[in-house]
């Protein structure tokens, strides 16, 4: 199907993008187009205007800064997966970016578009939530920062205000000696995650000193599992401790477990602990 008629604008800077969004009611930002264009062709989205941010230089690039990595909103999944600074400081993000879709999707899709689309099955929101990332946004009122955990507010909904542009994703480096892993149950055709689990584990003197566990694709937004993290805290990270933590994940699922043509809510609830356990095992094996 063809998309409905729309007006195309190309922004040369973030301030121009904000101005164009403000001047064109019902306009939407276009980045890699790998989520928005399919929605438009299905007529599930019919924006009056598109503001293409794809050539804004200040939104490109990946840099290491004071114990963190700052990733421009236009960085593609392929750039993130192959970045040395990302692989050294936040290997969990490099791993997840490398598992997005196929090469065509990874070469066009951007981190800013991925998180702004707020699809619960997207890979990056799950790992960015586990990594305590934050998002810099610019709008008519200036700049502000939103924590990854607070960014998605519902299915395909975000905390982005009217006419705001996500400019940069800031990710703290993983603690030294920690191990991390992202595992996903991929749909065989699209490779979207039916569900995905991320874990970061750190130990001190044989005991778990910090644990971060996040799961995506089960509820409308990716979320940390406070119960799994509590079960791991201070544990010896033995098989039994990982079993207990994985089982605890179910206690955090609310009434909104997703159900669609790919998996029932019962199946997702049953697979949650399985994939969390796999992520924990892999993270433990990678600890330095
Ligand atoms: C066949 C296929 C398979 C895929 N498989 C996976 C997968 O396995 N895992 C996965 O995570 N994703 C997958 N995706 C989605 C892909 O990762 C997209 O790249 C991503 O979801 C959107 O990024 P984009 O740059 O293409 O954004 P666009 O499609 O251009 O935009 C998406 C949405 O975000 C908004 N937006 C974009 N950039 C900004 C910004 N800087 N600030 C504010 N709002 C913005 C747009 O207005 C739009 O609403 C797949 C897509 C396809 C087509």
C-alpha cells in the first residue's frame, strides 16, 4: 500500500528541526524510516508532514566521555555494534545492536528512532534500561534529560514532549570486572524479539555486589526486575542463586502482559524466567 500524501521537510540542524515541528502541526520526525515508513505504508500512521533529521551532523557520532559513552541519535545499529568504544565500555549495547533485525535494518535504523518508536519488542530499550542510560532531548523549551527507565510511557508512547527531538543517548560504562549479556527469542522472519532479557553482574569477594536485570517484550515497556535483582544481591551467583533470581522475575509481571499472534501472555510469562536465566548464566561466564 502507498502512504498517504505528506509534506517533506529536511532539517539542517536540531534548532531547525524543532522549528519545523512547531510550524507543522501533526508533523513527525523521520530518521532511518525503518519503523515509521512501514507504519505509513500500512496507513497506521498518516503524518501531515515529515521532518527529516537524517543529515544533521551534530546528531551523528559516538564518543567516550568520563566513564560513559555518548551516542548521537542518528548512530545506526551497525555503527554501534562495530564501535570500539561501545564494545570496550558497554559491551551489552554492542551485543544487542548486533542482534537487531538483519544487515539492511542495522545499516539504516538509528538508536534515536529505535527508542523513540517505543516498541516493547525493540532490543535497545531493554539493554539501555539495564545500563541506566539517559536520553538528552531538545525542544522549544530547551534541553532536558530523561532516564531510559522513564522514557517509554506505554505501547509506542514516550515521555517526549511536543516538538522535542532526542539528540543523544548517554550510557555509563559497565563496572570493571562485570559480566553482561543480552539474549532474545527472535521472531524467525523479522528477527524482532518476542522477548529479550539483559543482565549485568558484578562480584566482590565471591559475592554479587551489583546486579541489573531488565526484560523487554513481555509488558508494554521494557522494565527492570527489582525482584530478580534483590534475589541476586549478596548471593554467591551459584546455579541455585541464578535459578532463584530467574524465578523471581514472574513476581514483577503486572496485569499487562502482552498477547499477540506471536505468543500468548501465558507463553511470555513462562519464557521470561527462561530467558532471564540464560542472560544471567552468560553474564556470569563473562565476568572478568
Ligand atoms: C524488517 C525489520 C526488522 C526489524 N527488527 C528489529 C529487531 O530485531 N530489533 C529492534 O530493536 N528493531 C527492529 N526493527 C526496527 C528498527 O530497529 C528501526 O531502526 C527502529 O525501530 C527505528 O529507527 P529508525 O531510525 O528507522 O526510525 P524511524 O522509523 O525514522 O522513526 C521511528 C519513530 O521514532 C521517531 N523518531 C526518530 N528519530 C527521532 C529522534 N531523534 N527524536 C525523536 N523522535 C524520533 C519518529 O518520528 C518515529 O515515530 C526492525 C525493523 C524492520 C523493518
